[in-house]
C-alpha cells in the first residue's frame, strides 16, 4: 500500500457547507478561493468559543496484490449471499455530499425536506464474473445463464437483502458507526439494478444516506487502513480476486489539517496533521445501544489548547476524539506533500476582531517542515524529509504505537503519554507544516510561560476545569420526523425503523477534528 497526502488547501468547499452552517451553526466557510479554509464552532453560531481553523487535503491510496482483501474469505465491501466463494468482482464507485439540486430528484418530498447539508451520495457498479455472481448474489449456473428472468423475479428481494446487509454492517453486530456518528446509518434512498453483459453481471446502485461515509471508513479500516477520516469527493476502483486485490482510491479528507501555535517549536505558526480515529462518544453514550468505543480510554481526560482564535487558548479542554497510530507494514509508504510559495498562517492575537477569525493575526510565509513526530533523526532509514520535493516520507515496516512508548527524544510527547496513563496524547505521526518566517513570531515571546501555566492546569481537578470543558452530551434538538423513503415497498419495512432524524451536533476535538454528536 502506498498512501499520498497532497493538495493541502486546494479542495473547494461545496455548497452543502452553507446549509450545514444554516442548520447547525458549526462549520463556517472562511474563504471561497485558495486557500480553502473553514472554521469549526463548538457552540452553534458562536465565533468566540472553542473554535478551530481547518482545511482539507486529498488522500490517494494505491494497493497492489493485497492478500488481506479477497473473494475467498474477505471481500469486505460487498455482501456474499451465496454459499460458494471466489470469483472476480470489479468495483467502480463514487461518493460525495449532495447539493440541494442533486438531492431533490432522488428523494421523496419528506426526505428532501430534511436536507441539512449532510446527505451523502454513494453510487456505482459492481461487475461480477460467473463465480463472483454465485458468491455475491447467491445464484446458480442456470440462473446466471438466464439472468434477466431471474432478476425480474428476485430484484425486490435482492434489494431488501442488500439494504439489510448494509444496516447490519453499520450496526452493533459488525462495525457499529454510532460511536463515530452519534446516530445509526439512515438510508433516505437506495436503488439496485442488475443486468448480464457478456460473461459478467453488472450490478448498479444509487444510495443517499446519513452515515455511509462512516461505514466506508470502517470498511477501509478493517481491510487495510490504520486511521479513519470523513470522506468526500471519493473515487473507489478495485478488482477483488479469489486471493488478492488491487485498488485505487482518491478522496478529499475533511478536517485534515488545523492551525496551531506550536508548543514544541517555540511558538512557530503551523498547520498540523495527525493520525485520527473517528470514535468520539463513549460506549455508554447511547442508552438504547450496546456499543464498543475506542474513545472510552479518553473519556473525561483533558488536553492543552493552542488553536489560534480559540476562546480557551492556553487553557485545557476535555478530549472529544480518539488519536490514532498509522502503522505501516513491510513495503508500505506514507507520504505528505506541502504546497510551494507563501501560505496563510494564523497567530493568536487576543482582542483582534479583524481578518478571517477573531483573536487571530494572519501571516503569509513559505511552508516547511522542521518538526514532526517521528523525525528523520528518530528513524533515519524510515523517515525522510525532502525540502526540494516538499515531502516527508514514512517507510514501513513501522509500528508507530510502539515507537511512542519507547522514544525519549520528544519530551512533551513522553510527558503527555505518562500523564494520560500510557495512551496516545495525539495522533502519530504528527506533522507540523511550519511558517518559514526567518525570524521571531509574535507568539514566541510568551509561549513558554503559557505552556508552563497549561502544564500546571493539566493536574487540576474536574471541578476546577468545569469552566473550560465542553459537555460531550450537549446537543441541539432537531424536529423528529419519520421519512418516507424507498420507492420499492419491500425495502420500506427494512428502512423505516431508522428513518428518524435525531439529535445532531458537531463537537470539536484536540486536533481540530470535528465530529458528529
């Protein structure tokens, strides 16, 4: 597997972000041209609260001869309704959030009236050879040979079974998106069709939902990817054979980098990337469910805030996300590219109400990388920085989690690891894309004193921190409605039980990652 993070600041924010702001008041578009930036407001429509400045990056994934993904034992992304195994399945998919104009003709009026900027579309084809058709659809040789007749009789049943499979995959018995989404997978529309083309069956589908992007990251995580991300503008092409698979994925990752004033680099202005997991709710957050959450280890623990413009800058907040370690196997690479030329950075400047974000000052400077965890000095044969190519490269095998436990070079990382009880204080690798100003920044003069104050505060009691901790259970009440969904009556009974729009809100996290509550 080769992973390439690129196009920092270049992914345009779709019109659905405006709808999200209108409905929830959390994600505010800061710029409508390069660099594309947005602000996360923990308190709805409040710019003077726990806020973080974000931008996206694109992630390209290239996998070849992947034995962990195969039609004999683990096709992962498609159902297996048959008793047999094997064959070759070719997947060609696209996933993105929908504009109002895209959603309206594909939804019932009731579903469209619930449009909030978070409907995600997922569609494409699955092309199956005869053996794969037997594996996926559960048909016989006779049914394959006269497929059109079989499909006319069985299309409604197959659609119902496919929906039930998706709901189970996202539910407690399988990959359980609740702790990452605060709500079950909710299908607003799902259509399925199939036809024979030569010696293959081509299955086509179209889906609109709340939550499918989380199930997709769960699938990717179970199959091959060490971390999880909110997905948009995703193309997914794969050929899954009996014993191995090839795949090519390209997508935009939301909340990929966030602005910070670096405590590790003497107050340098930076954009930070760190490995993330999606869980942000504890296992017992849902009284109706029995969930398992990676966030349990962080529930109630605190971290220092260095996000410029954040009302709690220099103080502490409770965790609202789960850090992740991007481990690499033999032969795998993880590459980050940063842009050329002057880029926009943010310094914390209390009382400044001008510019894009209150309490900040904007600074333009070239971007470089002089600090990361781990650095080339930590693992010279496995970490390299090429300033000419503007890349930092990690080469496997690399057990990032074990490296954090054993390393002694990065004192702040070691101290936080110990303070939190031997869990990751932030995602690894953690990379600071720095403003190369060539001189002292405004933040440098006071950063050490502020850091000492925050370190003292990390030992404070929960009562003492109550004024700077946000409520993880706080939510905005939305209208509770049943949605009229699937056009096929047979599917309606499967989906109607999950068509209630519940309580939705975003909460911020240590890294500036925003997630749904």
